């Protein structure tokens, strides 16, 4: 990007007087909320609920937001029981800045992805932004979206996007905890799920095997073709495969076999190339055996494209707050790659987005997300304090957009260039 794009946001740690007053305003607002956010954070952590069944979290979060002055809350939004929207409107035309609130936990692992901390950070950010709107007479509005079911194949954000809920929203901000990185420029992978079925013809395996068409053979040829393909894939590609139906009995030629592949790639365009290659492996199994093949592709999440202009604001606030934690946030445009996928990726293809990574103090085993160790680490007060810091930096990012004339245009121009680059990659 051009150097000019950084005119409105300082790259170093010296803050202009406006930003300095926002830093201290946001800091004290969030510190004032600490006593009420801590029990909410703990309640969500101690009552883990699975994707789209976040009933208790939905109730706790919407009642909390309804108790906050000036917020208009819609529970069970868009026909989803656990989705919700809260709006704080200044009444003056200006940008609409939004924060996504995740709530779901994992089967048998509780809040091992730390979504309670995401909820805390986004709530703190939304409330501090509203307070700055009020105190400084800023234009525009702040929105919070309760986005259920991130740990699924068709997450709440994808459904809310399809329902048009983000229609007049200008930017979307969120964060995710881990133990490794503090970063505002986070890239995640795109993923898709490919289900494959082979339909053959049954025959007695001893008497008349030549009358059969072996669907399991087709699946094994396909599996081996996928294994062979792996040598020629890119380092960022991931192909996982499982056999879900390996035939009926050993003394028959198998009439039916099935498997599933989960593929990941660094971008939506690379994912579609990989999908074609894996599908060709499936067809090879059919060609070799004469079985019929059926492939069902379910698109998972898009890769996350972080907005550099917003990330520069986030980094500026992160560094300006007291008690800077380790590890240091990268400066400049250094990207942080995370191999996981999120439906915030789909949001980033619809509008400028930041999905900040933040490191919480690890558990005794230094477990990463989706481990028991991380589940415990996500419930600690030290992790909660980190989430509050993230909330402050997210609020600062939103406040910059509301308070700096012309910044939203810079943000959108950057997004336009990013989307063009993604499209060019595809063609
Ligand atoms: Zn997760
Ligand atoms: Zn997660």
C-alpha cells in the first residue's frame, strides 16, 4: 500500500492529543465496567453451550445489554434463537461500526476456544465506543452482533450475512484468544468439506466376484490418489480424509462406500483449485473401478482478509495502553498466519474487518485452543484482563473511524484493493 494511506493514523507510538484523550476515556470506561463484566465472563465460561444452543449466554448477554443506557436490543434476531443485535445510535449520520460477539463452546471440551473472552472483549469495546460517542458528540452508531455457532460448518455470521443484517454496517471488529500472538493483521484459512460416495454393484465375493463393482476399491483408489496429491500441494494446503463407510461385509463385493475430506487453503481462490484436484482424485477411483461417484461440496468459511488501515489503529491503541503484555505486537504490515478457520473470514469478504489475535497466560501444559488446558486458561482472571485490553484497542479502532473525517474512506479503499487482489488471484 502507499505511504499516503497512513497519513491519518500515526504509525509510531506518539499519539495526537485527540487519540490520547480517547485512550484515557476508553481505558477508564472499560475499567469501570470490569466489576460487571467479570461475572458475565465467568458465567459464560462455566456454562458452556454448543453451537446454536447458546440459550443461557444469549439470555445473560441480551439482558446485560438491555440494562445499558441508550442501547436498543433485539434478542433472537433473524429467526435464530441465539442471535442478537444491540444498537447505540448517536442520531447523527456517520459510520456504523460493529463488533461480533461469539458465545459457543466445544463438545466435551467446554470453552476450550475461549469464546467467553471474545464476548467480553466485544462487549467492552461496544460499550466504550458508545461512551466515547456520548462524551465527544461523535456521529454514527455502534452495533453489537451476537453471532452463534462459530464452531460449525455454516456459522452464525454466514447466516447473518445472508439475512442482510450487516447491510448498512461499515466495519466489523472481533478478536480471538490463543497463547502465541498479539496481532491485528491476522490471516486464517479457507475451508470446505467434500463428501464422496461410491455406488458399485454387490456380488458374492467367492462365487461370482466378476459380476460385482467394488465401491470400496473405488474409495481406496481415491484415498491413495489424495495421499499422492499431498506431495504436490502448497505448504499452506491441508487435506484431511476419513472413510465413513467401508463396505458391508468381507464376503461381498461392496456396493457402497463413502468418505469425507476437509480441505483448507490460504485463500478462497486456492481452495477452489484444491477442491478441483481432490475431486479429480475421487473421479479416478470411479474410473478405475467402474463405480459411480457422487461428490457433495459444502463450503465452510472464507479466509480472513484483515484491513491494514483498521489494524494500524488497533496497534496504535494496543501500544498506548499501560502494562504492555508480551509478546510484542508486530509493527508495520507483518501478517500473522493462523491455520484455523473462522466465519469472520466471510465477513471480511463483505466489509473491512479486523480479527485480532491475543495471547492469554497459558495453562501448565501450554495448551493451544481446543485443549483442556486452554479451557482452564480461558476462565482465569488474567485471561479476562487481556480480553479487556483487547476490548479497549477495538474500541479505539472504532472511535478512530467515527472521529477522524475521511478515515472510513481510506479503510474502504484499502478493502477495495484487497478484494481486487483476491479476485485477480482467482482469474
Ligand atoms: Zn475453535
Ligand atoms: Zn474459536
